[in-house]
């Protein structure tokens, strides 16, 4: 059934044109009126009237020329045999279809020219018909003119539909571009923060190596020289890392003078969020352990982004934060009690980093993220950060 429906959708009109042409040929062959021609004139009329219908099969490639040819050929054949065109049921159907197609031509000037061709052709056929009346000179052109108007209306509807689809496509492209930019910006932000952490660690290593080298006796000259090489390599790496950090920072962003925050700074974050109007409660489960500096920073940023997202979008007046220290992972949960979740919140397309930053930080530590509507209403975010993958 689905194949038949697909075939009719794609080729149904073509099938109707072929059937119409067959009906036209049959009606022409079965004519028994005294005025019907014979011999060469009959053959020319049969071929012409059949071709005037089948030419509509080329409507996709020639949207104006094909239906215009139907009317021009019919008008020309009416001079040879007026009865051939005027009394053919298949020709009536083909003429109406051609009028509709002429009205639906994309080029408005060609569509208007198509109206002239259809109405002039109809008047010509009526004039050459042997049994036409005065009323036919009005009713027949008006009938095909109405068919043209149907095509014109379909043309405008198609243009509006395609314009809406194009706007939707452009909006989707812009949304994807904005998402890529947000991901790139957030990755840069994460890299700057982690480079700060690594630079600090390298500085400590260099200082410790230098201290050990100075305390070594003169008899361990070879070991002191090796430590000197380590110290020089560390200082070179530190210099290059600082140069890289300077290049990665925004032109209008100043240096990071304060220590990088971690989960031990949650109290200060909660105070700031409460001052902004969101009542936050924090629950810590399990025995807190010392976290790697990068993971600790990312965990803090995840909670910060989640609370900021709730504050900006949910309209909630309270939220809960759960920090759970498991043996092999750190689990974070942030839930607010605001209104129903909008798709833009779940996708993280909120004009800023949103959930994009959370996803990137969790991906960095091979963690897992779950976001969506919370049972009973509101928004729920769960994040798991493996402790083994951070070492």
C-alpha cells in the first residue's frame, strides 16, 4: 500500500495525462459525425490532438512551454477541424490542466502571458466550433480563466511554503552555527582555566626541582646536572605555556589574579545566587576527598552553570544541589522547581554558554550527563565525573 501511495504521489499526474491522451485518441477514432475529416487530415488531427495532451508530461522541465503548447496546438487544430477540439472530453481535461499549470508558473510575467494564451486559445476554439453559441464566447474563456486563477493561488501558496521552509532552514543553519561557536568559546574557556591549573603545577615542580638541586652535595655533579636540565626544561615549558595563555585570553579580559574556584567555594556561589532571588539548598553526601584541581574546577563550573540556567530561565524560587562523593566518581545533581522545561534550555541555546559548557566539561573527564524535566515539575540535571579518569 505504501509503495502504491508513493507511486501515485510521484507519478499520479503523469498517469492521468496518459489516460487522458488515450481517451482523446479513442474518442477521435470513434467519431461518426459527417464533418469528420479523413485521410491525411484525419491523421494530422489524430497526431496533433494526442501530442497536445502528452506534451504535458514535459511540464517539470518546461513549466511554461509545455502547457502553452497544449493551447497553441489545440487552437491551430481548430482551424483544420473545429469539431475535433470542441467536442473532445479528453481535450477539455487537458486544457483545464494546462490553464492551471500556466497560472502556477513561477515567473509572474510568464504566468500572466499564460492567461492570455489560455483565454485566446479558448476563444479561438469556440469561434471555429460549428455549433458554438454567443454564450460560449463568454462562458468557455471564463471557465479556463478560473482554472488559471486556481494555478495562480497554488503558485502563491507554494511560494509562501517554500519561503517558510527556507527561513526554517536558515534558522537551523544559524542555530547550528551558534552552537558551534558556543562550543568553541567554551572549549577555549575550559582550556584557559585548565592551562592555569597546569601552569601552577609546573611552577611548583620547577621550584621543587631547583630546591632539591641546590641541596645536593658536590659529589653528585652528574645528578645535579640532570636536575638542572629538568629545571631548565620546566622553565622553558612554563614560559611557552604563559605565552599560550596570553594568546588564548580575550583582548579585553584581564589576567586571572584570584585562585581558581572549586567545590570548597560553593558557599560563596550559593550566597550570590540567593542574593539574585533563587533560594538554594546544598546537600553533601559521602566523605569529601581531595579532588584533582582540574576536576574540582570543572565540578564547580557545572554547578555554577546549572544554577545560572535555573535563575535565568526557570522562574523558580528554590533549587537543590546535591554533591555526592562515591568511591570511584563524583556525582552532582541540581534541581529547580520552576515552570515546564523549554527545548532551548535542554539544548543549551540560551544566548550564552548554558548547557554547552557543562557538556564540554563532562566530556573532558569521560563523564555522563542527564538533563530534562524533573518528576513533579521543574528541571533536573545530573552529572557524573569518574575520579579515575581525572588522575
